[in-house]
């Protein structure tokens, strides 16, 4: 039959830990700010609960029994972790933290932002993990329920339950393979409209590019619909299709994929990319640290 934790006074565990560390009741009492009779009474209660003497008094001090050594090996690390968790001064130490920061975004974040972010945070936090998941229509709920730390997206949902900040501004450019039979060096409006395009799925929203392409005379010929930016670049590099993508991404990968980076054949406003998070995270030191390192990595 398993021990019922409700029958155990958890306040006795720090007493047990102190006796193990000090080796004497008097020293344990001093370490905890308790009287020696109070320490003795706590030890008696713990002996009764666990059904083991735990310590034997000798000339050298309190000698732990095999059961006490086994118990201490299991409890000491957990008690230390619990102290760190509950102590506001020790809630987040980058050098030792193993926290996993969850980011909702798309492969733009993975391809453009993540490499420099990891380089930046590895200088301070060698064991921190960054986990990226796809941003979808449930993004606001995932942020407010702490299933994710932040979101990075070009579409800032109007939601008073979320904080938002402009992370960076992008320009949109056209990419086509170096050996494209028609488009070389620049892309005119006519060439843009006559070419087949690789596009992303609609997400029930309107970005600056959507506003242009929904105007009369700007309808694209969609030749392929893919799930991520990386697929757009790969498809354009091996076919005569073209795509409209963020400039940072295009310039970072154009050389490796044999792509031209061309100005969009119309004036488009800058495209802000937003950082979004739930207000409940504002007072979390780890979250503050991660947001700041994200901004620093882009500045660098």
C-alpha cells in the first residue's frame, strides 16, 4: 500500500535534510533557527512516519541508517530544486537554466531569426532550448494559456489579451531562378502577372501583399500552393515559377539556391513583423530575458 502524502508533514523534510548535512542535532537546529528540543521532536515524528530510526547517536554525531542515506540521495536534489523554484531571487539563472522557450511562428522565424538568436543566447545560457511550433488560428489561446511563450508573426491579431511589439520591418521581393527564360535582373508587372507563382495557403487575413493582389489587374497565376517559405524558394530554384517572399530570407538563401532577388513591381509599404505575448509573462524574469535577447540578436 502506498504512503498517503496527506499523512506526511512535509515541513519535516527540511529538518531531515539539515540533520544529514550537519551531523548533529544542535548544528541542524542552528541552521534552521529552531531549538534543539523542536528538532528532536520533529525527528521523532519523522521516525514514526517512515518506520525507521533514520539516525543512530554515536560519539561522532548522528549516524544515518541505510534508509536515511537512500532517502537523502533522493530528496536532497529535489529539495534544492524546490528552493530554487520558490525563491524569487533564484527563479532564472541563464548559465544554469534548462528552460524550454516555446515560440509560435513559421519557417521565416526558423530560417531568418532563429540562427542569430541561438548564437546570442548561447553566450549566456548553454542549456536553454528554443522550440518552434506553427502559428495557427489558435495562437492567441495558446499564448494566454501559457502553452507558448511568444509568437512571431506578420499579422498582429487585435486582441486586448495580448501584448505586441514590432520586432522588425520587412520588404517583400520577387525571387526567380538565375536561368529563368524570361525574368532577368528585374521583374516588370507584366512579367509578374504572366509567370506562374508558388504561394502559401490563405490564413483568413489580409497583409499588404494581399491588398495589392486583390486589386483589379493584379491577380496572380498560382502554379503551386505550398506550406512554408522554404518550399517556395526550393520550387523556384528548380522551375520557372516565381514567388514573393521577405527580403531578408531571399538575400540570405538566394546564393545557395541560385535565385535572383528582384524588386517587387509596385510600391509596397514595409511589412512589420510582430512579437506577441500574454501580459501574465511581463513579470517573469526568464521571459523578459528571452524577449530582450531576441531583440538584441536582430540588432546585431
